[in-house]
C-alpha cells in the first residue's frame, strides 16, 4: 500500500466536511436508542471556540449530544479583586508599569477596568503577548517597577515560571509577578463534588494535558466513575474526543482516553512540571463562580518572594463587592446556565459593553455564543 | 467622564454608533444620510475623503503614500465613480527625514499616475516632535459616476464575489510591527480597484472595498442593508497559503483581517459567471471567486452566515473590538 500523500494545508484533514460528517455519523450511531441526550462538558474555552467557530454545536445536538461549556477560561475565573488591586496600585503610585494580556485589561469591575483606569504620573498599563515581553520591559525601564499580571492554566504557567526564574537569575530588581494561576484537575473535582451539574463526561483540555499528562485526570474515572477524553482543537479532534466519551458511557467503562496523541504524553511534560514544582506552590484559591477550591491555585514559593508582587507591594487580594449582581458569569462557568439564558445576554451585556468576564474573553462562553451563534438574542 | 476609545475608529460597531448618533444628527443632509463610501452629489459627481495613519509607514507591499491614493480611489470606484481629481494634505512630524518624505511623495506620484488621477490641490503642516507620529496623510477624491449602487435591487439568489485573497494587508501590517517576532512572505494587497469600473455595466448591484473589519464586517453590513440573510462558503473564500500558515500560528480569523485592494461584489444571479470570468482574466483579480449568495431559506433577516469547511453554520458578526489600531 502506498502511504497517503500528506495534505498541502496544515489542518485541512482535521477540518474537512467529509471527516467531520463521518465522525458525527459514528456518534449518532452510538447515541441511537438512548432515552435522553448525553451531556458532555468541554472544560476548555478553546474547545468552546472550536465547537462554535466550526458550527458543530447544533450538529452535535442533532446527534444526541449536548455540549456544556466549563470553567476553562483563565480571564473569566480570575476574581475581580485581582483587577481592583492593580487599579489601586497604579492610581496611587507613580512609575508602575503593569504588563498584561489584552483580554485582562477589559474585564469590568466595581472600580472600572484596567483599560478605563487613568494611572498616576509615570505609571501605565501595557498589553503584552508573552511573559518574556514583560521581562524585557523591566530591562528597558529600570526607573519603573514592572509587574506582570499573568492569568493562566497549566498551559501558560511553565512559561510564566520560567520568566520569573530568568528575572531571578538576571537579578532584575524591578520585575515582579502578580500570579493568577489556576489548576484544572482541582476545579474538575469541585464541579463533580458539588453535584450541581449533571455531567455524563468530560472533554479534557488538550494543551493543559500536554503539560500535566493523561494521568492527572485518573481520579475522574476512578473516584467519580465519569468518562473523559483529552482532545485537540480542530473540529475532528474534538469530535473524536466526544465519540470516545460517548462509547465509554455506553459501555459503562469510564477511563481517561487520549485522542490528542500527536502531542499529549501519558506523563505530560516532565521538564515543565519540574520547573513549576521548583518555582510555585499550591494554595486554596478563589475562582469566580466556583468559589474557594482546595489546592487549585499556584503562587510563588516564599524563597522567590522578592519577585512576588503580592508580597512586594503588599497587595490586598480580598474579595470585595461584585460589580453587577445580575451578571451570571458564575453560573455560566459552572455549566449551570447557557449564556443565552442570562437575562443580561445580548440586551445590556454585549462585546462593546461587557458586564462580565465571559463576554470579554476570547475564550469566554458568552462572547463566543454572541459572536458565532445564528439567532442568538441580540440587543 | 466618557473618553474616545481606539475602538471608535476601528470601523466596527462603535464607529457605526458614533456616526449614527453623533455625526448624522448634527450634519443632517440627504447626501450624508446614505453613508456610502462616497457622497453622491448633483451632476453625477462623487466625493470622498480618507485619512491615513498607518504604522509602520513602509510595509511589505506598499507604504502610506500608495495607501493614501489607492484607498481614496477605491472608495470612489465602489461608489460607481471614475476617480479624476485628488487633494493631498500632509501632517508631518518635525524631524522626519527629508529622504523618507521624498520617497513617500514618489509613491504618491507613481500611484496617482497608475490610477490616472491628478493631484490638484493640497496642504502641508508640520507639528512639533512627538505631537504626531512621523506622517499622516489625508486625501479627498472626486469623480463622475459611471454606475450606481442599487442595494434595493438585491434579491435572493444573487451572488457574492470577492476579487482576490483576503486579509493580506492586515496581516502584513501586524507582522511589520514585529510584536509577534515572526516573519512571513505575506505582502499587503494594497492596490487600485480601477479595473472594477466596467463591471458596473455588467450586472453588478453593489460593491464595497474590504478594509477595516475585514470580509466578515462587510458581509454583515450588506446583510443589514438588504433585509435578506447572506450565506458564504468558507471553502470558497480565497486565502493565500502564506497567510494561512501565519494565522494558524497567531490564532487570527482571516475574515476579520483588513484588505486594501479587494472588494466584495454583489452580482445578479444570471450575470455572476460572466463577471467572474472577466475578473479572472485580469491580473489583480486572477483569484477572484464566487463565495456565496443572498439567501431566503437559511438564516434570519440581517444575518451574515458562514458554512464552515466542517459543514456547520456560523454567524459572522461585525468586528467589535479592535484587532490593531492604525492599519490604514
């Protein structure tokens, strides 16, 4: 047999209509005869994006699978008080340079957003594309205190940890990290333990899994008897993950399947994991919507405190009043509420005037629904 | 206190709101009200103006000079007018090297003669260092109508065409700023659309040059205007290979990237193939394609929809938050 010629386009095979149709048909065959649709949570916001951008969500519904968006958007789950602490810092101090990712600057809080804040003389808020860029800002601006406000899951945490390590080795005195770093497995545990959402299975985030590996989710299958599959981010990737979960449900054999084998290893990335263990320690952290979750956040270890913005500037990371009592991002993040069922959605909350982080972030379920869904309620 | 945000100038929804709520009521008159790319004046005259603030001023495929002529020429062409005369106003930052200025002026001259337009009036201002960034250019253009957009005639079945691969200007600018530290062979598509003029007599009902907000924003505007949904096929939209590679890495949607030498054209169903063949015979539109049609079965009134390569349907919203300021 001659090997098939690889396609010219990098991902066309994973997107093609015929591949997608074939897998959808296989899912439909499996769900035939079930008395209710299966409810599968895609944990990661990028998967939510794939499902909407390719228009797969309604097709899956027809095939007997309801997809529920999970908490996998770091911008969305970072509590307001991180933003408020920064707003306080830049409005009351001169020569502070906050470097952060674009989405984070637009999150509305009781004190406005980072974008609408007017910093004190010499202070500013700058958008960067990588933690490394923040480090370079510190090198180029020795007269300023550069604080990198980084929110992320296991995917981005190693790069952030590496940047801090570099700052330490270069003895950069004017660089520090405000860490809003979150871990996926404890959040899954909290969702399962709360029992509020009926979930038949999970699609695990592909790039988080590159770091933490397949075994990190074993407790979901073993303790909670809930199926799951790691999936990549092309339409066919996600559908293969869903097919695997549907099959596990039907056979009553929950496991952690790996449908993203081209990049995910069983043990994850040992180098990245070692770096995280060297620099960071877990603590009991607050998630917007999900609340206080045991060992679900990472912060710098005490030996790196010179680089920890919380310690360096004595930041008060305390829950304050929340901005919009009727914003229901919390329930959206838990999978309890579909974005369109929020009374604010599309009427007063839209991408130009977001009232909650889920309408701000490119991985936020509300923004994705608003942007990509035909017939979603508007205005 | 409400302040002007970058998004207000992005060509997206906030800019529409600004125009509709602040400008239109203030300057109320029948010519402005139409809000086409040019004002259609008595005696078959069309008038348009545009300011150019692109950063960087030189980029692969063009510079602020070529842009400032082509952009204004193209606004006239898609309004149905043959461009004839241009004004040229320069706002220059003190300290700009004369050699750079001369290079830009040479570009302007070359592009103007290529477009067969004369620069007949102008203005030069220099502002103190730091009060502008290198150079800004404003041009206004005037020409006589050879055709007339007829959006009210558009009906289900009419075809949507693009004149070439989309998104190249936006990406070229993005990469030229080097924020992402990657390089690519993508060059700006900055160029004149003069070759579209004869098509006004061949069944074309509407044209719009695809600039800020990209193809998706133009489609969404069109759908809002005509009262029917429009549906385009992802597979049919021309995107160059180089662009595809770069956007995969950056995670950018090509349908929201700006062009500076492409247009969306609505053609009567019966004439679509003929118009496509004419386009394909000309160098700048060799990769033109029919990408979809006006609908009456799929979608709701005012919606622009995309059938994805995976076979699903997706809404195309106008661009809301600015991808990148100062792309043109």
